[in-house]
């Protein structure tokens, strides 16, 4: 697909740095199935990973939030309907829009025409889907939804997520970045509860 990149790149001209210009990544709802059956628990873990670590995701995505992608924590409108593929929300302008019938839409990425940045964004979403897939209640209680645990997981798979690992290193010393993320996560975690 990169052979059409010059045409796509032209569409980005003038968009970089704009608060209202972003990239949205859609994940098929089938990614949240377990053995062919919809898993509301998997989507919940995916949402919690994002909202409990909003600062980390926003830094990696290059977009700290906008009116088109709010980092407000999940509220009562996001209570899962039992055995339903949709969440009960009337707000599509959250960082993760769950209102689409066929996809879950991640709306939190800054417009960036660099191939490495776009691949990093795709890798971040893929890593979040895969990381949360097999977490169980014991993992969650043990802190697996913290950014440090997520970072350790994807850094150990740097061959699968090379651009994401590079973007993380660009944030400065990894330990300082993780510490800053943990500070913000404590605040975010209190808001999510």
C-alpha cells in the first residue's frame, strides 16, 4: 500500500499540528471475539487500558485531546449491555468510539504523514488489542492494566512493534516516561472508578 503514499501524503499537507486534525484507526469488532463469540470483557479491558493510561496513550499518539476525541473517563453511558456487541453511549467523540456497528474506532492520533508515525499508531492499537485479549481477573487485580506492564509486554515483542518501541524511546528516558505515566495514571484511575 505504500506505493500510493505520495497521493495520500498530499492530503495531509497543512493538517499537521492542527488540534482538530487526527487519524482514526478502526478495529474490527471480530478482534474482540473469543472462539467466535463476542467478548464484552475483552472490550472492557481494552477501554480500561486506555482510560487508566490516558497520558501515556496521548503522548504516544501525539494528541493530548480535542473536542473530537475526549479523554474523559468511561462513565455510566459505557456500561455494557449483557450479551451485546454495542455499548450504551450516545457520544462518538470519545478517544474510543464504540458506536459503530462493525468497528471500534480509536480517534486519539494526531495527523502525521510520516510512515513510521502511522505504523507506530497502528502498532499501538494492535498491541493494546492483543495485550488485553488474555488478561484475566487475577492479572487485572495485579496491575496488568497499568502502562508499565503494557510497555514491558510490547517492548518484549519489539520485532512485532518496532515503530511503537521507537516512538516510546523518543519520549525520553523510558523509566522517566513510565514514571510520569504512572503519576498521571493514579489520577486517571481515580476518575475511572
